């Protein structure tokens, strides 16, 4: 998904921040933790898990040099979804003509019917199973939205 835990080890202290990406350039901090005695598994990328996100909520005060705020700079990179809608996907028994990968196995599939853009946002749980998250019809869609090359969120 779009929620991540990032961490850094400074001496014996593991500082962690849980963030949510709302788009490629925008994230928000959900929570912060400092663990002064982290488990050995939590200080290695290969064995770091969500259960490692524990410890004290750091005291932060921009005016106190002993409690500086944790600075976060984490530009997003969208990873392609491992599950892709099949080439023969259909909406109302008509071929899907546009697909947009939102990452995390979430897609918008669409087709143009006259001037009406029909869109369905789906999330795959495996290759054969998906959940419909949202459906929309735009009766006066921008012409750019009707072409795969310019179809965007």
C-alpha cells in the first residue's frame, strides 16, 4: 500500500517514522517512534517488520536544541503493481480501452462511450480476485482523458 515505515539507526537508537503517500510528491507523517534498545532483527532491512515500530514517542521542540524535530525528506517512487488487468478486460461487456496503475495493485480501468468516460477503480487481492473501490461516469470528459497516452488521475 501507500503506508510505509522508514527508519534510521543512530548509535544504539532506532528512529522510525510511519508515513502515508497521497501521491508521488506528497506524504504525511502518521507517527514517530524512538527505540533505545531495538531488537536485533529490527536494525536490519531484511528482518525489519511492522512489529518493530515501537518505543517512545519522541519529544520534539523546535526551540529546544536538546529536542530537535525529526526532519523527514522522502520523495516517493511509484512501484508498478505486480498484478495487471488482463488485455481482454471489459466494462458492461465492452472492451476496456484505458488502464492506469495507481500502485499497490490498485488500477483505474476505463472506456469511452461516445463522450462519456466510464471509469472503475479496482484493487486486486490476487490474479483472479478484485474489489471495486469506486465507479464514475463523466458525461463531458476532457478529450485527453479518452486516450491511453494522456489518461491520468
